[in-house]
């Protein structure tokens, strides 16, 4: 890969991480040799990768070309070389949110608010194009050098127009909405709203809202709509109320992104990017 990538002015300088079908390298790119992250996907056909190559990768490629937002990992170029596709993307110096939470456990409420507001801004951008992410979790929320949120990994995303339904199971069990866990059809972006609620709970508490090894028990807890906060959790009532509203078991009852921004917890929080002043 590196030898062919050089023709595209892409020079691999290090290793950042790896997933099931890809590895991500640190690299420099273009005439200016700016620092980038290069997601290198091996598309040599195998039975296991068939669905991914035929269905999900073309969707991801289409979607990342559409999206241009300060809180979404920018993809500068998609390079096609024999047996590989390379996504040349914005480099997120502070890694991902899971890594950060492993260090600090939970976040101070003001920091959680700032990051959640940016995440909602990214999701509002997706909804303008009827795009749902479907794999929203702390590992896919990247952070730039100032800890601004950069939503990434659109490997399960798809365009879902009003009235269209999907039944595909996507995402990680701990973050997935109950309608997906129960293998029901879903429509609209309520599945992403749910996952954002799980992320918010984790930011505020450092733990999972429905951590249960037993899938059946987990669904029961979700449907009961009872969200517990430990006594040591110092989050405000406004924050806890928003978590409860967002994690509504019945998808149509979940708030819209607009309603989330207008909630008691967020309404007086201006959206801004660091290091600029609010
Ligand atoms: P996968 O589909 O394999 O999960 P991801 O896009 O989530 O692919 O990337 C896998 C890992 O690579 C991430 O967990 C992270 O450690 C690293 N990584 C991915 N994109 C970036 C980026 N833009 N900047 C910095 N690190 C990244
Ligand atoms: Mg990922």
C-alpha cells in the first residue's frame, strides 16, 4: 500500500488503530504534506467481507463526500488503488472519547455539556441529508487538539428518507435503541437520538446506563424507562431530566435535535468551537 499511496502524495508515518476491515495510519498528504489519518480498507474479496464491500463501503463513500461540518471528521479524499480503498481524513490529535473517559472516568458537567452540544450539531447536520449514523458510540466520537468533537466512522450509516424503514441490525448492543434490539423496523433518526443519550449518560457518570450481560434483562430495563444515577453522580437535575427524555423507549416520544437544544440543560449554552471564545 505505501508504495502506491506515494503516487497520491500520501506518506504513511505511523499506526493509529485497526478495525475489522481496515487499519488506520497517521500520514502526511498532498502538496503541503498536512498531517492526516488514512483509513486503509482491504477490498480483496472474501466471503466474510462480501456484504461490507457490496453494501456498506459504497454507502460510506457516498456519505462522507456529502458531509462537511466542523464536528464531523472531514474526509479530504477517497483514493482507489488495486485491492484497497483509502479514506484520507482529518487527523484527530486527542484520539476518541472512550480513550479520554478511560482516563478521567466521567467528565465535569460543563465539559460534558460542551461536547454533547457539539455532538448534537453534528447529528443535526446528518439529519439535513436524511443520514442516520447507526453506530454512535464513544469509540466513534473523535477529538481534535482542543477537544472539539468530531463524529467519525460512517461504516454503518445510510440515507433513510422520510417514511423509509430499515430493519438492519447495526451498532453495539450497549448503545443500540430497544427497537433495533427487538429486531423491529425503524425509521428516521430516533435510533441515533437514543445512542446520543447513552453517550451523554456515560459522559456524566462514567458508566453504562443499561450494563447487563443478559440481553433480555437489558431490554426489560430499557422498556421500563428507569434510568438510575448513582449517589456519587453530581450531575444537575436538568442534565438527568434530559437523559431520561432522550432515552425514551418509544421512538416517537424521543425529542428532536431541536428540542434537545431547547431543553432546560442546553438552552442557555451557545454552540461554539474551541479555542474561540463562546
Ligand atoms: P473502524 O471501522 O475500524 O472502527 P474507525 O474509523 O473507528 O474504524 O478507526 C479505528 C481506530 O483508528 C480508532 O479507534 C482510532 O483509534 C483510530 N482513528 C480513526 N480515525 C482517526 C482520526 N481521524 N484521527 C485519529 N485517529 C483515528
Ligand atoms: Mg470504529
